[in-house]
């Protein structure tokens, strides 16, 4: 065990809401520390993110102290020892120390404890098993400080046992490595993930979706996806073929264009070649309606962009809207086989920035004035006129619009007579 004041000057730890919670829960025979990701991130020079706190105090004592101090407490997971304290609108999860009494996957029986070592040993990875007290002293019972310094994501104890306790740890292994690791994944952990991959089928779609979308926006997403595909893991998750090359290209394209990482675009690049792929992935991962529709749109004839000139691209931009158009272009670019620096693809991708599609200027009244009655024929003539307007490259001059309207009305009238 090592204990060093590595975070003695961390302002997020020594002031504000975190300091108030630690002060509240320390003393009178109890101790509290910040645990997990916040400590890991701080050691890596990153923003702490969500701040989780562990304590020897039992949940009822946590709530009693919070009430006495005028702090709102919410029993968000009281059966598992978790109380959420809210200070200045910021939530802080406080969990009583635990230790396993019987281990059988996620349904393991746990009991509240007071042993910081046992609590650390039941966590997933060494760099997540660290804790820090109010003075910034970091406690390491599992070798997490050295692993964090080396950017090495390593299971605590036996990797096979950790995975058997919760098969989601397979995805977390790659996600944490993609976000915080360096080099190749830890070999022992990697091989254990491969041995345990059948257990992925037991996970809920919602949990898999959450981890996958987080993984895809991590800075090491491309390498992690290759490692997962090589180990036969991604195929289990997607239920089909995966495309690590287009994913790598999509990440490079986002960088080339200065775009923020998009989990949906990257998921499409990794899993979608046709709309049937989009539907399968949306079902397997139980994507939201917004995510499902985005994937479906990107998978629809993206290959046509390989031969489109700007005039044709403008028509598609008009039909799809800027967001759908942009995502579909990027998927076409990513699947085009390489050339991230292509000026042609960049021009197509940046079209919405330099051209805003006008609104179709003709209305039903324009055709009623030409003697057409309301009804199905009116909708048909509007569709014909809009198609002709697009083919003519969006004219707005009155003479051009009148000609389009006259021709569309004449065609519908002729069709009705025959």
C-alpha cells in the first residue's frame, strides 16, 4: 500500500462542494474519500469529471448528517449504499464501503464494510481503485498509481474473475484503454476479454450502447476497435461485419475538418454499409430514435456521392437538410478508400457552409389560379413542379417559375384526360 500527498494542491478537492462533503462525512469515527475516476483523471492531468465519494458511514448516517447541515440528500441507490448529496445544484454520489459476501456476477451479495482495501479490491481496474482524502493523500492498494503513470489499463486481481463478475467490464477495458491508455492493451486483460466474449450476449442493449458510444469518441477509438475486431468481440456486439478502416478514416476526416467527435457518425462508419445494417445495429444496441434515424439516413445510398458534382449535391442537400446531408457525405468520404485530404470530398462536405437551400417558392394557390381544383391532383402537381425546379437549379425569377408551373399543370391535366 502506498499513500502519498499527490493531490495536496488540487483546488477541486480542497474547496467547493467536494470539500464540504468530505468535511461533513469525516470525523466522529467515520472517514470519507474521493474514489475512482476523479482521482485517476487528476493524476493524469485531466478534468476530474464526476466526483464519487466513498465513506465508512452507513447510508442512514450520511442522510442524518446531510439533514443536520441543510444539504439535500436523495436515496438514489440506497439498497447498494448510495446516497446523492446536492450542493449548489451539483450532485455528489456517496457510497458506503462494501465488500462481497457471495460472488455470482452482477447479482453478487455485498455487505457494508469499513475496509478500504477490500473496497478497492472489488473494483475493476487498478487506476480506478485509487482513493484520495481531504488532504490530497492518494491511497493505492492495487498498483494504480504506477499503472496510471504508465497509461496501463490493468484488471485488479484475476482478469477472468473480474470479467465473470460483470461482462460489461470487457467493454470497459477497451473504453478505458481508448480514453486513458497508451500502446497495446494489457495482454492478460486482452486475452481474458477474448475468453469471456460469450458473456457479452448476456448484457442488456442499453448498457452496451452506453459503453460503445463512449468508446467511439475516445482518442484511441480506432486502435481499440481494431483490437476488439481482432479478438472477435465487435462482431458479437454488432451482429454483423464491422469496418475498422472506415472508422479510422472517419476519425481522420473529423480531424481534417475540425469537427467534434461524433459517436453516431463513428458508429455508422464502423457498422453500416447499407440501410439493413443500420436497422440491425439500431435494434441490437437499442439506439434512440434520433440515433436510429441518423444511422438509417447515412446508410442510404451514400455511395452516390462518389460521382456527384456540386449541382447534384445541392439537390441532395435540399432534400436531406444540412445535418443529414453532412453526415451522409462524411460516411461516403470515409468509405471512399482513403484520401482524407481530397479537395473534392472537402468541397462536398463544406457545401452547407457556403450555400443555403432556398425554400420552394410555388404554392397550391399558384395552381388553383391556373384552374386546378383542390384534391390529390394538387399534391401531384406540386411534386412535379418541385422536381422540375430542382432540375433547373433552384431558379427564383418569376418568368422561370411561371414556366415551371404552367408545364406542371399542363402535364397533370393531360394525365387526367388519358
